[in-house]
């Protein structure tokens, strides 16, 4: 017996058939949690493959040269890396371990890239040894890469990360990358044969914008195409521009629910009658001197333009100076476009299931349902995860015992409340029932997961999907995925 939780203002998540198939099989969930502990994260590989196909189809429709790299930092499961390669895309790595594991799991110089925010000598050495392109962020990284390349007596394939594009009269700030106004001169003066950095072979440019604006991406892409054109004239073999990730996805069934929730939360904070969230949490909205300030500090969960249509909007943008679309400019200049999606490639890929451990009433008379998991196992930079959960009961439910609950976690912190919204259920959960949080694979289940209190990390299960009856044996423990080449690399 399973039911979607119904808060006062519902946010109904988009779900997939495979999720409901699992929710309906109590015996399966009992068996998995008995074996692997709570919580478990289940990853559905066919859904990942479908997301890969969406991006490939868009780029193919324009006849563009392209590459898609899965941003591995969004989820640490090894099974997804193997699936990325099987789906014909690459993997963007952001640490030594991510790069090392990805090489062992089938990565090579063609389907990997290293974009780490902080690059150590060990990372750079591993990348150069395997011909993996390194995206350079600053002059110190250029020096370190030159030093390592000299020791190895091997050229380093590199791209330059750039930032500071001017869009609508405003310079877009980022702490990452070379300033767009300086990068041409820097490369022309210091990089290449007979120059300071003679072992750096520049093959591309890279940027990542800290917003979800397709307009900003298009304008930045046009500026990058101009830089590529100038550098090509100077003899640099630049072949690609990578526009990073941050490609919107849509979590919700209805825009109306999203708009309604936003308006009602604002009203509740403004009028000081917030019965929507735990202890009047405004999720970013706050009342100051009788006025509403702040903004909703969460991901924008409903997006009409998302995934493929987001990329189309970037490519269809018209450049006034040339009268050509961005896609046409890329084709005209023979430039390969690259993207590094994380969250959107993981849409519909994962669920997190946790076991109910206790129920209690607090001093305010609120029901708190304690789950065997903690806040770090479903945490992003958002103030809350705004999707209605599913309650999986082990016994029959009579639909006349509605109860409002908050789900709490295992950390000794007052703020370990797993969802800030009050959730209405058809009956109070019993010990041993389960709660399922859907679409958690991207930047939720792993991004901030910790082992405080010496808690075990959650088990990640890889589910390949099946047309047959569900079976315990269709779920592979990600820890058991063998790193076959690991010994060869050490």
C-alpha cells in the first residue's frame, strides 16, 4: 500500500513507471533494506540512457559536432559512469578519485575531461599520462601543468576556462576562469611553441555560468566563438567550446502547483500565519519591518523549458552582428559544442527509500516521524527538497485517519528535519514502514553526504530494469562493481 504525501499545497513530482513498480512490491523493499540497511538509493540505468538520447537528438538535428559529458560530481555511483560510456557520452571529472575511477571503468582521452576547481599535481599527472584534456582556470595551474608535462616529457591537452562575459551591459562575475578580456592576450603571449608554456596544447575554451539563463549562455557562446576565431588565426588548433552544465530540468507535474506554493508561502510569511513549514521556516523569505524580503532559496522545481528545449533555445538565439543563429555560427566556424550536464542527465534516475524508526509528538503537538537516515543523505544547496514524498505502508490503510507529520533524521541537530514542509498522510506511519523520496539522484543523495556520528554511508543499488517480475537479484550493489584495471594503474 503506497500513497503520495499531500501537503497543504501539493508539489506533485514527475515519476516513472519503474518507481511505482518498486513501490508496489513491499517484499522487495523489505528484502533490500534488510540486506543493505536504510536508506538505500536505487538508480535506474534505462532512464539515464533516455536522457543521454535527448541531448544527442537535439545536437544531431542541427548537424553539429558535439560531445556530452556527464558531470560525475552530481552522483558518485560507479554504475552511472559505466552507463555513460555505454550510452556513448563522456564523463566530466572533478577530483583525482573521480578521474582515476572513470579511467578504470572504461574512460580514455576521448571520453573524459578534468575540470576540478582545485587541481593537484597528482590529478594533472594522471590526466597527462592518459591524454585526458585539462580545463585550466588560472596561471598557477598553467605553471603546474607545464612542470608536470616537462617531467613526463609529454604535451598536455588543455582547454581554458573563461568568465566575465558582458551580457546586457552587465559583467557576469565568477570566481572561476580567466577573464574574457584577458584570455586572448594571455594565450597569445605565453602558450605555444617557443613560449613559457610550450607543452600546453590548447584545444578548446570552457565556461560555466552560475545561472539558468539561456540568453546569457547564448551571448557568452557568441563571445567565445569570436575568441576562438582570433586564436585560430594565430595558429592555435582550437576545436571546441564547452558551455558546462546548469541545464534546467523539470521536477513537477504542474506549473500551477509551483506558482500556488510560492504565492501561499509568501503570504504565510508576510501575514505570520505559516502552517506550511516546520517552525515557520520561510525557505528564504523573511519578514523585516512588516515587509516581505528575500527569495525562495531552492532550485526552481518547475521549468517549462528544460533539457532538450533549453539547449534548443541557446542554439536558436540570433546574433544581431552576423544575422546568424548560434548554431549557424558554430557550423560556420567548424566548432564542436560540448556540454556537461549533471542533474538533468539524472532526471528520473534515482529514488531514496528510508525506514521509519519512531513516531513522537513534540511540545507543539506536531507528529515527528523519525527515519533511519540523516539530512546529509538528501541535501543540496537548496533550503528544502520541494517534492511530495511517497509513504509505503506495510499494512492496510483506512482513508479516514489523516495525520500531519514532519520527517526527521538521525543527526543530533535540531535542524535535521528531512523535509521542511508539513506532509499530510492517510494514517500515522508504523515502525518498519518506508518513506520514498523520488528523483534524488542529481545533487541530492550524495553531494553533501557525511559520516558524522560514524554512520554508514547509504548503499547505492544499480537497477537495469526488466520486463520480467521484479527480483532481488536485479539490484546490484554499486560497491561491488569491480574496478578491473585498478591494479594495473598502481
